[in-house]
């Protein structure tokens, strides 16, 4: 089984916290390219994930998860 990264939990957490990706970009100084990588399900540095967790005051599973990659079967 091949896995891929998903930031869908972050999308849900942002909605619950009444925040947007632009808030992450502005408040945490995360680059637009990093936000784009996350939107495309690409890997980003763990340090970025940690900063997002601290900012949203949540555990890592509320930001990122690994899901089965159904395209690579």
C-alpha cells in the first residue's frame, strides 16, 4: 500500500478556528509556494507543520494525515 500526505485535517481545523490559509501565510510568514504545496498534497518541512500546530493550538493529526494513494495501485 502506497501512502500520500493529506492536509484535509488542516482545512477542517482552519474552518473550526475561523481562519484561512492567508492567515497562515501572513501570521506565520509561510511562503505562497509552501501553501500551494500543501494545497497540492505535497510534502512540506516538519518545522512548518509544527508552526501551524502551535498557531492553531492543535495536535499534528488536526493538520496532516497519511492516506492511501489510490492513483498508484
